[in-house]
């Protein structure tokens, strides 16, 4: 890391999570910094010898020769322009979120202390970015602004942790999931996709018999199997959720629980459940009317 590569220094109060960079004016003019760019911070600390990666989250420009306290209208601007070159007072700053550094085991570690104000800042090299983003089994594309840095995902972490793919509408979330899925299938993974909007059915054309598609609305000669679930494969609480029976609907819950209890151990369908509910409702009404005397079933 040589001096000519330095594009700025840390300014003001630094924190382990966020820093402010005072950017070199010449660098800002010739090669402007953009939102999302990656920077490398030199901590100059015995505990952190490698550069710490940070991502630009905001960019600001202020002119020190244009104090707001005296600029109240166009006349003041005209006066300043007549006596000096206002460009000389422009100061460009950038806020950056600290990502972390790579430790001896190759893991990304967040620093637990602040870098020194005045610490040198450079643009993150492709080598540093590759050490962070190009480690994994699945390649899903390149890093924005760094075409040579391939982005890879670790399959072990994908299947043992939660993963969220977030983006604006039309940002490519579905395509990203499709790429991840196809890459994992190439590695021999078995994947189940719950697809309410049929977004991934088209993958069957590329995967052939490696993909089996089930649908509740389709099924026939198009290679899609009808999806059927056995009614008696659900627990009573599942039916409470499916039918959206609230917790305070005590009578409804009791009636459904009683009807399902009568069907337990049998193979049944919707019509059987309806009949059992009606029968249970009749039994319940009989029990309520005859709770105080023995009618021997005559009042039914």
C-alpha cells in the first residue's frame, strides 16, 4: 500500500461500525467515489495488521468558503465569486460502514475497537475483495464495479443457516434463487421449493427428470403431478390454523376437536369431516339439553 494509492483519511470521531473519510480532492475529481464502493482502512494496530474493509454508504460535499451564516441571497454569492475561487473550499467526505478484516483462519472478523482518526484510506484492491467474496462453492455473478471479482457462496453455510435474498421488485431475486438452486443441484443436493406463484416451474425444462413438480391447480399431461395431501396427516392445531379459528373461539375449537377425534385412525375426506362435525354438533346440543336429566336418547 503506497502513498499514491491513498484517497483520503479518517475524519472526526471514528467507531468500530462506521467511519467518515475526508477524500483527496484530486482523487474525487478524476475518479469519483460511488455509493457501494469498497474501501480499505489501515488500522496501524498490532492486533489488526491487514486492511479493514468498509463499504461507502453516503457521500457529502461541502464548501468551506461558503458559510451559511452570511449567505442569505444571490447578492452574497455574487460577491464571493468576485473575490475568490469558490472551488478551492470544496471538501468531499464519505461515510462508510465497517465490514471487517480477514483473520488467520480466513474468517471475516469485525474489529472491536475504533481506528485512529487520520488513518489512511485506499480503494479496496481486487485481491482483498476476492479473499472475501470469492470463497465458496457456488458462483452467482461478479461484484458490482469489480467485474474480475467473482462472488461465490459457501454451500455449508447456506444449508446450516438462514438465508434471505432481498431486493426491490424486479431486482432479480427470483433469478438469484434459481441460480443458487441449479448450482446446488449440480453438487448433488436435494431441494424442496414451495412456489406459490409458479416462478420456478420453468426450471423443469432445463433440469428434466431431475425436477419433479407438484401443483394443487395443475396436473396432467404437462409433466406436473397433482398435489394431494391426506386429511388425516394434519394435527388438530393445524386445522385450527388452516381454518383460522381464533383462540377465543372455544366452542368452535371444542366442536372441531371432537369431530376430528371421532375420525382418528380412519382414512377420511372432506365429506367425512363435515358429517362428523354435524354429528358432533348434534351430540353437543343433546348433551347441553339433557345435562340435568336422563333422557336415554329420546330427546334427539
